[in-house]
C-alpha cells in the first residue's frame, strides 16, 4: 500500500469523503487538536488517526510531492537548473535538467 494525502490542513474538512486522508498541520483545531503531524483518514464516517513513524513516506496530492517522516515531516525544496558561470557545458546542463525533470515526475522534487 502506498499512502497518499489530499493536503496538509489544521482542521477537519467541511465534507470529508470515506477513503480520504489528510496530514494534520501544526496547531491543529477542532477534533484534530493535539494530533499535530498525524494522518487523519476518513473511514465509515469516522476519523482514524495514524501516528507517523520514522521512515514513513506519503504522497501529498496537493503539492504533487512525496513527504518523508524523519523527526517531523520533510519535503524537498525545488532545485534550480544551473545558469551562468564562466564555462558552459550544454551536455552537462541537459543531463542535470533531465535528472531534475525525472525526480520531479516521480514526486521526489516539487515543481519549480
């Protein structure tokens, strides 16, 4: 099973659907108060809470990016393609651009 969340929010959505999961943001409110960083999954009209564990990975649909739990939820910042410099190597720059594109397509890097 590969976990996915709709987004990170601080309180329950107005109209949650069974099967949806959300990452509870810091300073959670309402029913989610005190459950910061947990996953809230809707099942049979009820909330099921999952505490994160070291090494856990989830896909954030709102960001199109994977999140990793390591003493807190971690995501990667966008990577800029190289520019400028005194020596320009078109082949190296093309290879770097292809790597960035592949990692972005896999959800490991966010879109710039």
